[in-house]
C-alpha cells in the first residue's frame, strides 16, 4: 500500500453502500466495517471542506451475461443508502444504472465543477462497482486512491485480484487510517 499524497481538491466517492448491497455476505471485511470506514472517511473529508459523493445503483446494464442475476422483487427501500453513512445535505448523491459511477451519470461534471483532480474510492463490490468507478476515473484523468480496507466483495478471490493486480495500475492504495492522516 503506497498512498503518498492527496491533491488539495480530492473527493471521496462511496460506491453502492445501500440497503440491498450491504445485506450481502462480503470478504475480506463484513459490510458493516466497510460502511463504518466509509463514514469515517466522509467525516474527515467534510471536516476539510472536500466533496463527498455517495453513489447508488438502481438498475443494471441490459446486456446478456452467463452469470445469473438475482431474481425476485427487491424490497421497496433496496436502493436507499444506509443511514450509518450519515449522508448530509451538502453531499453529492449520484444514481447509476451500470457498474461504474461515471457512465450515464453527471459524476464527472459534478467533480470538475468543484475542481477535483483526485478521488478516493470505497464501497461494495470491490471487483464490480469500486473497480469500474476507479477504472473510469483513471481514464477521465483523475488521480485515484482506493481505501483498501473500505472495500469488500462477495468473492474474496475477486477482491484480492482487484487490490493486488488492478488497483496498483490505476493509482495508489492505502488504508482508511493512512488516508485520514494525509488529510491532516
């Protein structure tokens, strides 16, 4: 883990910490720990006057896949962000229909209007929403940092692959504690 610095205009992007997602079993950290660390980071970012973005998913891409989609009718509040995150009026909330938070949303516009040059990513699932968002941020020219103890996945092997193989190629990684220290 090599997070070295945070740009003066860094935003926190919290991915898919909503009721249906946090109810799933995750590894290597339980969803409750990911939520708590994301909330800690959000409080630290707000204390420095830096943007906090909460992303939630309300749909999915229409393409065919080999993996089975979870069936059944979701609960009415399935896409609600969990209250433990402490979403505040000044926070940005982005609703997406795809894995990543940039495609089909105004996230890039929201960040650029605020002069953001770097994002810190947290959330579930590491190999899906968090990785897709980190990839797109990198492709959009943002510096990317992943809070590796504030991401988890339903598949431990997929999580490890993202953290060990993919994220170091997209930016830097670090713990919640290290990122909070850099915020000073």
